[in-house]
C-alpha cells in the first residue's frame, strides 16, 4: 500500500524556519493539519515510523504546554487520535493513561498540557473522524474504562494546584461521560465531586463545576449505571446542594451567566429525576416549584430549559404503564388520580407562565422580510418548526407543545378555561386607547394550539369564545389568528352548533378574512377547508353561498385576495361538501364546480395550437391543478368518471401540444391519476384513451410523470384480466424505451427522475401484476438496467432501484409471485455474483452511508432467496478486497451474518456486522478507494446473458 503519511512529523512541521516566528493563525492551521493527518492516515505509516510520530507529538505537547490554548488542544487531540490507532503496549504496556500519569510525575512543569490530553482522551472514543477499525475503537474504550481509577486519582492529585482546578474539573466532566461503572456511593464522597459541589457557592460560579455536576446528574439516573435507586447516595448529596441555590433564581444582582448555569442544573435535575419526581412526594414537589420559577424567567432561552421536563412528566403521568406496579386496576387508577391532583396546580401555573410568550414582538414590523415571512409561516402552520431558523418561530412551537402537555394532564376543557381568562383580558385591551391587539391574539393562538384536546361538546367556554370573535377589530394579524382558530375548532362547530346562524357568522368572518390581506386570505381559505370538511353535511344547504365564494376566488373577481395556491383549499372544501350529496345532485354540482376551471382552458385551446404552444406553463397548471383537487376529493366515482370523459378532449389537446413541457405534463398526469384513483372501474373507455396517449408520447418525450401515472393504473387495474392485454402492451412499451435510455451510470445521473419513476413502476408491476411482468421480454433487460444504476447518487432513484431488486428477491411474498419463481431464478442466478458484488460495493462506499439500511435489506433479501448460493457470491466478492483494507476476522464476521440471515435469523440481529463492514471500508479515503477499485461496481455496466 502506498504511504501517504510520510510527512507526519510534527516537530518538522512546527520547526521549519517559516514556523519559528509564526503568528497564531499559522500555528493553528499547522496544528489542525497535523491532527487531521493523525486521525486519518496513521494506519498507512510503516510500523517503525509510529514510534517516531509518538515522540514528535509528545515533544510538541510539552513545547506548547502553556498554549496558545487552541494549538495545545489540537496537538492533544492528535495524541489522543494516535492512542485510538495504536495498542496499549505501545505506551509502555500500561496504556496511555498510565503513561500520562508517569509523564506528569516526571515532568510536573508540563502538567497543563498533559491535563488537556487527559481531557480530550475520553472524548475521542466517539470521534468517528479517526480512521480506526471498529474493533480497535471498542478496545480503546475498554482500555480507558479500565484505567478510570488511574485517571481520577491523577486528577485528584492535581487539585492542590489552585490555578489548574478549573482544568481538572473539565477533565473530570469529560471522564464522567465514559460508560464507567463507578458506584454512586463511591462518587458521593470522592474529592473531585466534593470540590465541584463546593465550587457552586463561590463568588464566581465555576463553569467546569457546573459541567461536572450536570454529568453526575445524568450519570446517577442513567440505566447503564444502575439508575436512580442504585445511585441514591450520590443523588442525596447532589440534590440538597442544588436546592440550596434556589434563592439565586430570583436574585437580580446575580450575574446573568451564573443564573443561566444554575437554571441549567435545575433543568438537568428535572429531566434526569423525572421518574422520581412523578411520584408526587413532598420532596419532589420542592423541585417542581423551583422548575416553575425557572419557567417564569423573562428570558425565553432560560425558561425553555424546563420544557422537556414538563413533557417527560406529562408522559409518565398519562401513560398507563406507569401504574402497573400498583397491582389491580382500582389501585392503579387511585394512584393515577392522586398524582394528577398533586400536579394539577403546577400545570395550571405553567399555562399562565408560558401563554404570554407567544405575543407578537412589538418590533415585529422591523424584522427582515425573510425572518418576518418565517415568523408568519410558523404562526400559520404549527407543524413547521423543523425548518424554522428564527428564534421567535421556534419559541411558538415550543410553547404550543408545553400547552399540549398541560392539556394532557389538566384536560383540554380545564386548560381552555385558563386561556379564556387571558383572552377576555386581551379583548379588553383591544378597546383601550392604545387599541392593543397583541394580548388577544396571543390568547387565541394558545386556544388554537390545544384545539384537539378540547371536547367537541364543550358548552361552557367555547360559545363565549366564538361570540367574541365577530366583535374583535379587523386588525390583519389578529384576523389571521381568528380564522385559524375557527378552522382548528371545525369539529366543535359540527358537534356543538345546532344553530344555523353560528355557521353563517363563521362563514362571514372567513369571507372577511379573504378580503383583508393575502395572509388573512390564506388563513381564511385553510379554515374554510376545515369547516367544509367537518361540517359538510350541515353545509349542503349552503352550497349556493359556498359556490359563490369559490367562483369569485377562482375567477379572481371582486375584493377577495385568495392566491392561486390557497384557492386549492376552496376547491377541496367544495369537493368535500359535494361528496355528501346524492348521486344525481352530485353530478350537477360537479359540473358547476368544473365550470370556472374548464372555461379558461377551453378559451386557450380555442385560440389554436400555436397559442397553446406558447403559453407559460403556469397559465395552464393553475387550472389543471384545480381539476386534480376536484377529482381527488369529490368521492363520487361515477360522477368523476363522467367528468373526465367530458374533459378528455381538452386534456388530449394539451397532451398533444405540450408533451415537451414537464411542468404541464406533471400537472395533467396528476389530475388523471386522481381521476383514475377515484373512478376506478367506472373509467370505461377513457382509461384506454389515456394509456394509449401516454404510451405513444413517452416514446418521444420520456416525461417521468407518464411512468407514475402508469403506476397508478397498474395498482388499480393490474389484477383485472380484462385489462391484461393493454397493460401488457403498456409495460412492454414503457420499459423497452426506458432501458434504451438508461445505458450507463451517466445516463442515470442525468435522468434521475426517469430512473426513479421507472423502477417505482416496476415494483408496482411485481406487486400487482407479476403474471404480466415477470414472464415479459423486458424483465431481464430491466434487471440489467437496475444493475447499471444501483450506485447512482440520486437518493430517490437509488432507493427505487434497490427496492425493485428487493421486491424481486422477495417475489414469493407477492400475490401470485410463487408461480414465477423459476422465471425469476433464470434471470437472477446468472447475474447473482455481479449483483452481490455491486451491492457489497454500495455498502462499502459506492453509495453514501445514509443508504446503508436500504442496501442492506436488498442484500439480505438476496441472501434469504438464494441461501448457500448467495453466500458463495458474497464470499467471492469480499475475497476481492485486499487484507490491508479488510481483515480476515472482519470479512468472516460479515459472511457469518449473511449465513445467519440465510437460515432465517431476524434481520436486525445481522445488522451490526454489516454496519461494521461498511465502517471499516469507509474509514478513510485511501481505504475506500482500494475497496472500490477491487470491487469495481461500474466495470461491467451491463451483464448480457445469452
């Protein structure tokens, strides 16, 4: 193996003339370079060079023992990385910790540098940038764990050096993160622990001591350490010390960072000891009251530290499994009721403490356009926090989650009563001289957040809330939340409102919202959809009024400000109401629903092919997308089938003229897909016309959407014998054309959508019509094609190909699949060795590690299907990998896992050796190149079987 690590001589790097007077930036760069090379490339060094590297790093650690700190840290990480690579014997037989202790005793002047190394050592156990084999990584962790006492005694010996105390405690915190098994009773009286606890009462709070105590809290509750019961002696030492800091929570003279650190300890204590706290003992309630004080802190970042505790406590209180130990049902229910009563006041206080935090910031209009858009979007959609980057947006979601936790304990109706008081107070503010709308809006936001927990028959508070809504000022942000709240309580309107005037009032508010601004129109349209969904039966009598709103919005008439995208909510809303009509009435209503959509399309087509050809895609898709919603949500199969038959000439004209236009074709195929899905066998001759159209157009225009529309047809009609002939022709035509397109990995890379939809269609054929697909002439060609494309980097395309192969290997599980196993085998067995080699190449670096699960499933499915034969294929493949990249014990472990999978062992039990093979072969770039060069997943692009 070529050596790329010859330059790893730390002293040479730092002692060149250009380095002697280097500035800080240059020193940092050099130290980072050294660290990276040690992490990645040590394995490639000749064994005799390792000792020299070890000495060089030790020299550098001593040279920079006083800093600069960033340089010293990088050198320490480099030494720790070297320790991961080499065995304990290379440090004098006792391992690196014993070596470090001896060095500190021999050279006390270099203790600061050695302490830095002692700090980073346990952190490197989980650093996967180090290109070590998994077995060596596990061994290193065992070595450190076995030397835990030596490390702690070394740290204890350093406590007498006052200026190093902070560094000693940081190192102690680092070692506590290891999976050690030091009894809590031992730690409770350990000098390092006592030092950290005593530091809590220093004038300046030690960050290192806070880190130590935080780690001790986590350790004392962790299952790996025996849990809270075993570690009670340690807990009994920690808790009183933290509780003694409670007065600082409200001490305005205390430094802000110190308060934040103390709050963090209380939050950690709540999170870790939540199961003990959930018992509701007098002692645990002292912690709960302290956590309420943290939650009341005006700074959101501090208050939110407790939010996870309130959620965890709610889960324990509401989960039935928490009460199994109480024996019979009556005893369990009694204990559950007792705990709910104990914690009721805490959650009631919590609701009041957090509800004000969702107020619009006073300076919200000063936010950047991007941040304001994100903030409004989060307020509009409570499920969007995963993509949120704005602090206020994250806060909205977090507060909503806390309110839901409270409602789970208190009950939605009780929580609503608390929030109603806030709402009434907010409504009063709307009438003052400042016309302050923000408190009322915040209360409504909270009421909306708990909507799914409020009873649909709640008759005390909800009628009062709804009666106040029409009286609120037409302020845009407030009106937006009013509309969203109406939508959130649509089920309540359906169950609780027998008075038609209530629905009329609600629809009036929503119409007003559609006329005020784009934001309020979006909220009103969404609420309109919810109301029509849940109150559809009651709204059948309002169809004319609903239709007028719909027609005005769709045609862009009047004062409504509903965007084209939001108008789809109105299309969906009317479609769901029409679903409740009788068949004859539904057909007439559907015609009316289609009229504002079809008219502009017909006008464009009437202007001739040249005009249709030149139209911007948006001019067409805005109307076609509405058809998709109509066909999807009007659940009257015959009516939809009649509609698509009438509309087919228009659709065909667009197909014929705009087949080159991907956006228009995707929109049109989506509409056809929903028509097929809803109408099913009522489609009659129209389905034949659709399939004939896309089959012909695909030969010239290869639009991926033609394939996914065909997938929907296969799903519905695949098992219908009367459709066998034209489905067989469809399959043959589409797959023959696709396999001619995708003849190299470059073609897969340039046409990932075609590949994705092609193999999704192929999987559908295996599941719904194997009798048409497996014996067909295109099946072998498609298998060959899949082998070319397995390693395409496009995630969806790769997953579709791997799923297709897995479905082939699992053919016996599909309907009627067993009948065609012999046909399958005649195709797969000649290609089995190549498929296995490509799959193993994918596991070991040809595909990203994020695809590991999908690739593994395909390989294990192949192994289950072909047993001993597949093991031979796998053995041939891994034997191609040089021993320098994959050791014999590692390949044996992998082959044993495949053998167990072939014998029927659960897939999950075989995952670890497969993951280890992947890790070993990806441990650095050089190894990965060696493995891929040996397996050559792209060398045979197509396996031709005569």
